[in-house]
C-alpha cells in the first residue's frame, strides 16, 4: 500500500468536562508526517435556552420535552457552551496546536530555542514580549525585536534578563508571549498566538525555618472524649472517638465545620461512564470512616502531635483503605497534616485522593499560586499558566450543562480560602497539590441533570488533592484515559500545611517563605506520651 495522508475523523469528543490528552495527539501529528490532524466533535454544545420561573437561564436537551426516544445530553459535546462562552477544552486545544514552540537551551544565560511551525509564514508578523516572574510578581520585562525565524525553521535567541533573580526568595520563571504585530481579517493587533513558561534555575536557598523554641507556648484542655489545643490566637479541638477536628478557631472566628478527612470521590464526568461502574462496585461513592487508634504527644511546650489510625470502606464491602493521619500542631499557628493511605489489593484506579474540609460559607474567596486561571487537570493542563490567581468561590464553578466535577486548579504551591475581610486559611503544598472550592455538595452535583437543580449551600467545600483522576477523551466510547495519568491504588503519603492568617497582617506569598522546623525526628526519639504542656481539667 502506498503511504498517503491520514486524517483522524474524530480524535476528540468534547462532552462535558473533557478533552484530555490533546497534547499527546498533536505530539503524534508532528512526529508522523502522514498525520494531517483531525476533527473534534464538536464546535459548540447543542442545547436549547430556557428560563426558569425565577428568571434563571438553563439549557434543555433530549428528554426535557417529554420526547421519546431521545439521546439525552449527547449533543452537549462542544468546545463552547451554547451561548458561545469558551470552555477550558478550547483553551487547551489552542495551546496544543500553537504554531510557535519555545524550548530552553541555557536558562542561566537566557538562551532559548524558538521553533516556527508555520508552513509558509516567517515569525516576523509576530511581536514577542517577555517577563521574568518570581512567585507571581514581575521582576523584569522587555521585548525581543528580531524573531524572524523562517517557516519550518528554528533559531536560538537570547532573552536579555539579568541574574538578580538568583537572589530572589521564591520560584522564578520566564514567560514569553507572541502576539500579532498588525490587525488581520480574523484578529486584532495584539491577539495572542502562542506563549511559553520556562523555569529558571535558581541556587538552592534554605527556607528560613521557624525554630520550635522561639514559638509561643500552647495550653491543652483535655476531656474524656476530646482534646483542645490553645495558642495565642487560635485553638483546635479534636474528637478522640473519630480522630477528626471538631473546631478550628482564629481570633474568635470559626474556620471549620468538618474535616479535613480523606476523600476519594468526585461527581462523575461524562468520560467516567466506564470507570464509574467500577468505582461504585468498589463502594467509592459510599465510603465510611472508622477510627481504630488515637494518640497524642507533646514536644516541649510549643508543639503537639496527634496520630490517628483509621479504616475506610463502604458498608457491607469491607475495608478498602487503611489510613494513618498525623497532625503536627505548632505554637506558631501551623498545623501540618501528613496522610498515609494503604489500599487493599484488587481495587480499580481511584477518582481522586486527597483531603476534604467544609468551611462556613462566609469563606467565599479562593486564591492560589499554581496553574490557571481556568480549571486544569492532570491530562489537560498544558494551557495552564503559572501564576497567582484569585476570585470568589462561586466564580470557580464551571456550569456544565449536565453538572459534573469541575473547577480543579492543578499544581498549586499554595492556596488560601478567606472571607471578605481577608481572614481565612492558608494551605501549603509539600511541594504541590490540586485545589478546588465550591458551594455545592459533591452528591448534589452528581445527581443533578441541570444547573437549576443545584442549590447553593451556606458552606464552602474545599478539596485538597494529592492527585485527581484524568478526565480522558472518550465520552462516546468505553476506552479508559491514558494509563500514565491514571491514579492507580498504591501506598501513598502526602503532606499539607495549614495556617490561619489575615491579609492585613501577612500575605500567602510571605507565609510560603517561612515554614516551621520539622519535628518528626523529635517525635520518633521521644517516648513521652503525655504532656509537658500545662493541662487544664475540663468538667
């Protein structure tokens, strides 16, 4: 057979929260000259605009008019919403097919390689600006004046930034942006064509630790069923029977309604049709927590370590996971939670693995340092730009026509959930994690057929994931996501840092630059079970 061009009829199906692994398809297109590309099904969601009695807009699909037979929401499969609002899937696709690629050569000297993927155009129709950022703040910026790389060519260029960034405390990277020099028939001057984020090599700098002996002392109040740790500005209460935090207060403000506790479930997306059958068979949607062991130790008068051993499983299905959680509580107001999860053999890949906590609904602001500003997932995040972002919790909700998992922020270095006054909780990754926040309960989202079925609660559900399952690219088939992205059940340990704060006193960026000294070695060396702390009897 004579080799000829190969066109992929439908390589992606954009139904709901979808379009994972697009980058892998386009890596193949550029690797194999025969591949021409292909079609995505489809451009926009096909659904009919409706208005509820109270004036809320929603979109109807098959079956909403008493029509039988019907295809349900199978036509709701576009890169755009019905009103032509852009979905994250389209942003990802644009990034995957961008005609300019940048690769690092020697970042200490600012040397990069720029590849022109146009077949006929030189890059002289584009302007290139650059910014050097540290922890989200611009340290230097400028423009590259000569980027006339010919069609199909590649050239090395030097970005003329200084080395002052090496003295910066924090994470530094180079951001390059290519835009149209002149207006065209299809886009205005300044329209972005391509971009790149390239990490800068920095000399390892020791994070200044907060010494244990410099921290304020804590007090402890102990009852038969609970322990309360009290610092200068905060207090934490732990139930001895469940091993869970029952109260977390900062300057008299309650930060917590429940949790943090291990969470493995998500509101299934359209691409989960195959996997969700296995998830429910294993009982992942009905996990119950049972505490097996509880202990507490005190380190000097400035810290305490609470250790909890639990099992997780659905009623009637036995134990799925053994879980060990360690809460290291410091007089500096820090709480570092280390979670070790050991799954039993024979479980399917997981929907997610992390912690979930519920905060009062007044904590309705989310900020984060990670990929954004749109939602990103492990197999759909090449379009995520590293930066510091923020907004209301409700603004993070993505209104898929049939509600499903949404709003995840990938590779977060830190996140903060605060109220209107800027008071709230800092969450630090060790080193990174996925974060999402919502006013909707996951079970409510999973059962809803339309956005009008959702009732906003006066609660903020915060998910802090070690990882979440991929979203895949097979909503009209039964093929699973790529194996390299699957969250296989295996022994996993992850750590998060929590600290209450007020933006009036300190920023999350500043908090991220100072960490309490680890006390794990002191714990393992100590055999003293109960306190050197001042105890107060509570009747």
